[in-house]
C-alpha cells in the first residue's frame, strides 16, 4: 500500500491509502446489501397496493395481472440476472445446496402442461423463481448475518410507513368494509399487513438473541404487536404474541442443550394442548380470538376446495391454475360460499390444489430439511441465525393454517430459499471440520532415524593433532 502525506495545520501526517480494489469491493458489497433489502420490500407486497388504493382502483380479481407489481418484480429479476452474470463464480457453487428447491421449481414449470391457464402458470412461476434466486444471491454476496440485519431495517421502515400512511391518508391506510377501520397501511388488505409485520418481528427477536440493539429491537416488537392488533388479523396476533415470549424462552434455552430440549418439549406440548382445546372446546377458543366457528367464512371454502382436491389429488390443477375468475370451479365455489375468495385461506390446501400431494410433499421435505438442520445447529453451537430459522419455521407453519403463503412469490419463499442454502453451507463446513479432525487424529507410523550419509564429493576432516580423538587408546591391562 502506498503512503499518503497530508499537511494538517502545518503538520505532515502519513496514512496508508486503501487500494482501489478494496474500495471497489466495499462499494460492491454495499450495493448488494441495499439491493437485497429493496428486493425483499418488493417481495413483501407493500407500497404498490397503497398507490392503487390512493388512485381508487378496484381490487384485483384472482388470476389477474397487476402491471406495477409485474414491472417491479421484472426489474428485480433483471438485476438478479446481471448480478449472477458478474458474480457467477461465487453464486453457482451454492446451487448444490438448493436441489430440492430446484425440483419444486421444475414441477411448477412443468405443471403448465396440465394447467387451465398455462400463461398465468409460467408468469407466476417466473416470479417465484426470482424469489428463490434472491436467496442464493444474498447468501453468496451479502452473507446471512448481514442479510438479516438489512431485513430488520426494511421491516422498521415498513412499520413506520404503515403508521404514516394511516395518519396522513386514512382512506388508504385503513381498510374498508367488511373490515372497516382495520389497519392495512401500505398493503392491500389487513391480513397481508399482519402476515408481513408478524414475519418482521422474527428479525428483531433474532437481534435481541444476538445481543444487538436490544432496546431498539424490543421497541420494534411492541410496535409490530400494536400494528397487528389494530389490523385485527387474529392469526398474526397469535403469532406475534408467541414472538413476544420468544426472547425469554430463548434465554432459558441458551443455558445448554438440555435446556433447549426442555424448551422444545414445552412448546410441542403447548401446541398439542392448544390443538386439543380447539377440538374439544371450539366455542371458547373462537371467542378468545374474536372469530366465529367458520373462521370468518373459511370453513365453507375449505370444504368446497377439498372436494376439488379429490378430483385431482396427485398433481393438482397446475401452479396458479385454480383460483381464477375465469375458472368454472372457482366460480362455483364463490357461489356456494357467497363471496369471492382470492384463495383457499390455507397454504397446505392451496398447495395440494395447485401441485397435488406431490407438490405438498416436496414443500414439506424442504421444511423438514431446514427444521432438522436448524434445530441441530441451534442445540450444538447456539448460533443466533439458527434460532432465527427455528422461529421462522414455527411462524411459517402456523401462519399457513388460515392464510396462503406457501408457493407465493413473496417474502416467505425468499426466506425459505435463504435458509435452505445457509444450512447447506453450514453442513459443508462441519463436514470439512470433521474430515480435518479425523486426519489429525489418524495414527502415523513412526519415522526411523538413520545415520546421515556423507554427500558425494564431501571430504571428512581428520582430527587435529593433540586432540583427544587423535591420542592412542591405552589398553585396559
């Protein structure tokens, strides 16, 4: 590095100048981090619906195309492809850790052959592919820890924007009938706000667990809890309530693997008790969460959708090929339930409708692979990122009971890709360490020492006269 000499107040100061390559690398890393955050904001589905609400446009029918969203996602995909072309040596090696995800994407694209709306299947499949490619890009060029911190900042800005829009433009920030007065902020509907903000609470719980900005993260969790309560999204309220307890549970589990096992046992038993209570005393549970026994009309939708599943149980109706305003089956369900449901309000049911039980099996295999590796990593090494993955999967599985966030081109799919690749890299790292440890512990044969032989042409010096070696040895007699 070259020295720079600068005169400051008559004193010459010498400093080391950073090489141009280092400055360029830092600028590139900063760009990658900001792009990852902006792309995640686009995947969250916010801001553009608020603009549509401000212009007074009607809600989009299921299966229809939203031009602003299509343009935004196309721009993200274009930048991703350029990033892949410029950094393929760093990104492509991570592909081997996402093979189950690629298998799922292949099934989605092939489903266009039996979909009633193949153009819609391919278009939405391309958007879903963009979300998956984002995960590889973020891991390879930004890193997991920095990506999670950037996503926390994005969620902080979205939470602030929700409040600002609701205060400045109530006709945009507050929902309309039949959910009049519920907070929707920069999103199209209250349930979408609750889903994304509940997801955002995970990043702040992660920050608390990692001992980073604890005060700010705690305040943000309570702000998110307030927003989900005002949004009147029951499922998100329950999930955020669990997130409020997560820091305390995590600190208990941090004492060692035994405590972690106890925490997991208590959580599993608690969920089973909640499920049993919902089965044997549904009225009390529904009164507690402020819902009726049909879960705001979801019961009839599930029943009608299940009848459609029975007709095509193996491969379904194609990706995004069922819930469409032009589909006869969709219109029949709308007539039977009395309202135009945009989806089945159940991620598992909608996955079977689109890709059959084959598709649901692939999704659950990916979830199981992430869950098994994340829990093992959290128990053995206490990585905060592994704890974040465990929280995400718990939220993901609960949220999809009453909402559809599986196989959507949204933030959930992007995080699923991110965590799948990160865990693959961790497993590869552990495998290398185990191989190095085995090599180090392997017994080696002893090396036999042999007298050194004189090199050719080397003349040995004779002992000097008068030295002990030159004196004649006396006999012992």
